[in-house]
């Protein structure tokens, strides 16, 4: 009985010490970015990607951005769905994040994520 009592006292003591000593996670030293609604031009680009509308994409983005977008979507060749994840703003720069699901040339399901940089109502970068 003494052994069982000692065991229970040890567990209770450990729980109490943990409750007093644990201060939780440390606050992040990095400032949070202000969340915003999805930029219209980024929305239009993603809709064109989902609809496989090359003509709309060529109107919305220059050839350099189209090449960057193609690189970001690799190895997907057939887009099945697109999803807006979130957008933030910092010093006039807008970042809009997306997840694209599709198929590779081998027919394998694949998921990629990328970010569109938006400035002055146009896409200026793809990461």
C-alpha cells in the first residue's frame, strides 16, 4: 500500500510542478501581417488556370510571369481544382496564396502551392 501511495503522490507532485512551471509557448517575435480579401486580379488568374483558359492568362500576365506560373505548377499538367488559402498585405505589397490539385503526365494526383505577388492591380511575381 505504501508503494502505491508513494507512486500516486509522485504523479500528483509532477502534475502540480508542471502546471506551475509550464508557461506555454513563447510569443512570436515576428509581427503579424494584415490579412486581406483575395485580390481581384489574382482571383482572375486562378480562375483562368482552373478553366485552362490560355487566352485570359495571356491578357492578365506577361510572358515572364506565365513562365514563372508554369514552373510553379510543375509537375501538374491537368488542373482539377484550385483553392484560395489566404492573402496578406505589407507595405503596399499583396501576397495571395493558392493550392492547386491536378494530375501529372503519368496520371498521378499531385498538389502544389504557390503565391502570387500583386501590385497596382496586376500580378508582378509568382513564388
